[in-house]
C-alpha cells in the first residue's frame, strides 16, 4: 500500500454508512477519525457522538480545527461556518459500520487480538503492542478506549497496512462484550483475569466470568483462546472457550486442546509461570510454554499482577504468530527469533498512562525527599492488594503511607471487601493510612490506632490532613476508584512538594 493512501475516502464513508452527503461535492481524503475537538487533527473526520456531551455542539469547532468531513444526525442544523457533512440516522451506528468495514478489509492481511478481563486489560494491551512492534505495523486501542464507542472508534481508525491490531474490550454489564467481540472478530481472544469488579451489576463472580466469556463469541473458528488458570472460574472460562473453537472442556484440562491455552502460576496451566522475583521497578519470572519449552523473562514493571499480564502476552503472541501466521511453515528458528524480540521489548517496557503506577520523586525546603506512587486511575480489591504488595518492596527504614479512597461498583459486598483490606495493609508493613469515602470508613475504623493517619469523607477534605502529616523520606501510594477523585491529592502533592526555586 502506498504511504499516501488515505485512511478513508469520503466516497467510502458514504458507501459504508449509507449516509446522505451535504456539501459541495469535493471529497477530500480522510487521514484520521476524531470524536473530540481537543485532540482533532487537520484532515480528520469528526464524528458527532451523543455521549456525556452531544458532539453536535462541537461540529463547527471541528471544522475550524481542520476537519474535512463531519458525521452528523439527520436533524443537525448546519451552521454557515460548517464544512461538508454526512447525515445519518445515528452517528454511533454509522461508526460501527465503518468499524466492521475496516475489520473486513484487513481480514486476510492482519492478525487481530482482543483483550478483556477484570484487571490487566490495558497493561496487557500495551505489552502486546510493544511485542508486535518489532515484527510489523501495529494498531492498538488508545488509552482505555474499550467501551461501546471506544472499540468501533479503534477499529475504524485501523490503517490499511495494519499487520497486527490489539483491541481492548471492557464492560460494566452482561451483554456488552459480545457485540464488540463480533465486531472485532479476533484471531486471538484473551481473558486476563476474573475478579470481584462491577459487583453491583452482577450476582457474583460466576456471573462476571460468564460475561467475560462473551469475548469468544466473535473469535475466529481457527483462532485461539487464552485464559487464566489462576481463577476459581476456570471451568466456566474453559468450557465457553472450548465450545467457541469446536473443542471439549476435557481437551483443555488434559492439555490436548489445540486452540485453548491456559496460563498462570497454577501447576495445571499449559503455560506455567514460576520463580517470580519482584523488584521496585521490574519483575522477573520463568515461563514453561506447553509444559515443555522453558524461558526466563523480565518486565520493566513491578508486581506479580504484571508478571501474570506478561504471561498472557507471551502466550497470546505465541498463539498469534506460531499458531496462525506461520502455521504452514517450519516455525522453529523464526518463532524463537521473534520471541527474543518480544522479551527484549517487555524488559524495557514502562507504563506511561496517568494514575497507573507512575513514580515521582518530590521535595521542597520542608520535605527534602519524598516518593509518590500514583495509582489513582482506578481500584478494585485485587488491584489494591497488588499496589500494596509493590509498596511493601520499599526499604523497611522508610515510612510507608497508603492513601486510599473508595472502590466503587462493588454492590452489597462493598463494606466487607473494603474491611478485608486490613490484612494486606498489615502484611505490606504500612505505617500510616489516610482514607476517604463511606466504604473506606469501615476499614479505617478497624485499623490499629497507630496506623490511622487521617480520614475525611472526600479527597478535598483529606488534602490538608495528608499534606500536613507528610515527612521526609515518606513513600506515599495513592489509590482509589476514579469516582473517589484521588487525582486531586496527587496533583496537590506534586504542586506542594515540587522543589522550591533556589533550594
């Protein structure tokens, strides 16, 4: 494909969406797709989605920033400053049609991997992105674009010369993953984990597991399912995965399945992870592929949970490359040569997204040195335990401070799940706990007096309590669900403790 070939032509968009063109007849090529004028680039198609804000409010601004076409609803009132429009019944449905068309045009030239799970989706997606990058052109979900509009947007943005695509798929309710999986039609479908998340929308862990298995609904019949062995819901996952590829559950547990691959520390995994060694900024482990071929790997991220994510990544990479792309060849040297590139990529990998474990060294005239670990993006019981485990790796002679906010969407079990954090807090050797939120109050009241740093109903009120209690050499980890707004505390610490001028 020529590098100058556009992502889409306007004619293709009209044909695919069935929309009505409202313009001059000049159809410039489309180089990108945007739903947000703040990040729109000249040459983009602007899609006026109706989500938290109605995108139609920003159509004129999109043209001012260089959009070449806007996908709008039939009743949109055109402004004198608007450019060319494509009118459709529903912009989201039109975007979905573009997504399916983009997927179809790559059916014989690209390998598509879909990732879901209660935790680890974004990290595993990023691991796969860097792993595939040394072998060809990779397209992957931006940020955590994994919902009903994020998945079609990601697919519709796939360049024509994509060789590998990694699509993240999330959910809050049952029935959400299935349609997105069918739209994605992956060659490899991964479930990273099944954990008590979004419990307010589910009757229990088995219901969550069943919802996660919807990712297999769109799996290519010749594709591969990658599932975690370290879960009580393994049978649920394995049965649905086996059925999707025309195999039996017995074949999976007997390790004779050709298309369902399990990974984990459980010794009955097909790909067994062991000898895990955790450090502050990286992790190391061994992995036995197919219970036969052993390798050691290192990742530039801390935590056992990231070791498991890497195990899922390597397992999926092997499936996508050895199992599919090179299935008709002698794959020995080529595969293991490629695997070496994967391991090098994982060893140097760092996570950049805000609130996902970034470490900042801060200080000012009052506090000369302080380490801040920003985990404020989100939280559930498993990720909270993982963050505390990582905090425990820091030197014992430095004070460990946990700043924690409510974990949301846990349903009727919320108070019990928050209270249960007392054991991992004590096991991690946490010296002080600062907490906010109604559910965290249940945990805070159970803490020994010497561990109570301070409590407030919200992060705004917790801010002065926390800042006033910090000391030199503190190691501070901040974590909670997005709704707890602990990012406010992260920014407050970065502002208050930035090195003073002239210090």
